């Protein structure tokens, strides 16, 4: 059984600039995968000559997008990018929800930290 991971990153960006990098093939290819292609609600991600497919199961423009890996057999698992805007400070945060095997949790967190650092670099933050 996989364990839920929820990570929050402060982003020096706006939801309208951040969301396309979380939801479009070209945006995801900048920081998340080597390449990404979309067909309907299915996105194919490419990494080092390997590919994985995910289905978009829920999205709201400039707010969140949730994916389900095709080969993941656990019904309740997904990965999601959610944008949170603090009403008082105006700060933007990226909240990533993912699932990992307990013995792979630290490695998954480290990978997300690396990927988000790349996203921040691209955004100039």
C-alpha cells in the first residue's frame, strides 16, 4: 500500500503563469519530463527513453490538475498539482500530492524537491 505525500513550495509566480507549466505538454516538458504529449485526457511523459501514461482525472484552470498513472493499480492514488494563493499576503504556493511506497517516500520527496527547483529556475524565482 502506498503512502500519501503532500509537499508545499512557495512560488514567486502567479497562478496564471504557473498553471500552464503544470498542465500543458510544453510546460511539463520544461521541468517535469524530457517530453510530454497529449491525446484527449491522456498525457504521455518521456524520461530517458522510457514513457509513462497518465490520465487527467480532474482540473480547474489556474487552480489544480490531478493525474492518475495508467499502470498504478491502487484505485485511490494519484498525483496532483494545486496552486494556493494566500488571501492576506498574496503569496502563491504549489502543493504537490503524490503517493509512494513507504520505503521509497524519502526518494520521492527528494525527486520532487529537485523537480520543483527546476520549475522555480524556469520561472525565475
